[in-house]
C-alpha cells in the first residue's frame, strides 16, 4: 500500500516511536490522526507538521475515545487505511517486594489494560472502519480487486515479550499478549484484505528510556551485539513504512533489536 494520500491512526504518536512514525508517514505524503493522552506535545506536532495531521486526546483503553479518533479520520481524511499502535506504558514491579509483600494488582492490570487491551481496542475499531468502507465500495486502494491491500494494523510489542526481566511481569505478559493477537487477527481479517503485523523493538532512545540511569543505559548499549547503541526511533519508523508498503508481510512479529537477547 502506498503511503501517499492514505491516512493512518497513530496511537502514542505524541512521543518517541509513535512521533517518529508520524513524521515518516507525513514525510511520505500520508495523513495522520495522532491519538494520545499528551495534548501539548500532540498539538505541537500538528502545529509543526501542518494540514496532513490532526490530534485527538484519546485513551486507547476507551471504546468511545478511540471510536471518536477513527471518526475524525473518516471525516477529515475520507477514511482510514490503517493504524500504528504505539501507545504503551512500562510497569516495573516485582511479584514480591523486599519484605515479601505481594505486588500491587492494580499496577499489574494497568499495564495489561493499556498495552494489550488497548491494542485490541484500537484494532477492532480500525478494522471495522476499513471493512465498512470496503464493503461500501469506497476502496481507495484498488476498487475491491482480488488481493487488494485494503488496510494494515501494526502493533508494538517488545523483546520483553520473549526475554522478560525480573520486575517485568506486567510489561512482558502484556507484550506477549500483543504478540499473541497477531496471527488470529491476521487470519480473521484476511477476508477483508487487512493485514496485521507486530514489531517487537529492542531498546530505543525515546523519552520512555530517558528515565533510566546513565549507567544502566550504558550497560544496555554494551549488551547489543551490533550496532552497539540504542535503536534510533527513525529506524522503527522505517520498518513501519516498509510494512505498510510491502503487501506480503502479514501475520508476523518482527524483532528490531540489533540482535540483543536479554538474559
Ligand atoms: N523505547 C523502547 O525502548 C521500547 C522498547 C520496546 C517496546 N517499546 C514500546 O513502544 C511503544 C512506544 O514507546 P516509546 O518508547 O515511544 O514511549 P513514550 O513514552 O515516548 O511514548 C508513549 C506515548 O504513549 C502515550 N500513551 C500512554 N498511555 C496511553 C493511553 N492509555 N492512551 C493513549 N496514549 C497513551 C504517551 O502519552 C506517550 O506519548 C510502547 O508500547 C512501548 O512499550 C518501546
């Protein structure tokens, strides 16, 4: 699918990996609705990038708010061709603390709710919008022809889905859930010509990572076989734009991690 003239919902698009995706799509002539909780950075991006971008304050766990974001794209850009779900949080807590008290259940659930349930919520509402548009004959790609690439849903997992560290129970299991969504959704949406892909990033230099101490960051960089550095968000965005463009990528999880394996 060509990015030019098509429109995409980017959740978490006000920061980090999502922001980089917004810049890449707009840079290639596409249109974006940013759905994020952070109004000031989201609106600043709209002001900078211009008329091909809209911002809507949106919590990915809310059915009503994601539906409003989808409807904004339908109204402003004539429909959606896909979503890139980058909204996410990192919850860090051990099952037992130093005094052997049990973990806080609400904190665990919050991570699963935003990272996993949010991904499902966005996928279901974006898929419904694309499927209805195609069923109504308003198919911007190639007029309902066989194998038309009608839409693409890209989720963001993490290498923590496979290589979870102590303290990452909520994060790792939520991201493993995102990995688990990929194949069943791709199989189900095949009949609508909608692809579903997941990217599992290693360690990227985004605001999420700025909270970790310098020493820990250096250790992380040393643990990457090659290249020995954190990932640059534009390397994530390059993979996203390639997935959008390459119609044979479907139902797969791609690690983007410089060969790091967390131990
Ligand atoms: N940075 C990394 O090293 C790394 C590695 C693996 C996976 N990831 C994943 O990539 C995604 C993006 O991470 P990032 O590093 O760019 O983080 P980030 O903190 O820079 O950006 C995340 C964005 O998501 C938004 N957000 C959070 N909760 C939301 C909600 N409920 N609804 C809507 N928006 C919400 C935030 O406001 C923020 O703008 C996350 O899912 C993260 O788990 C990041």
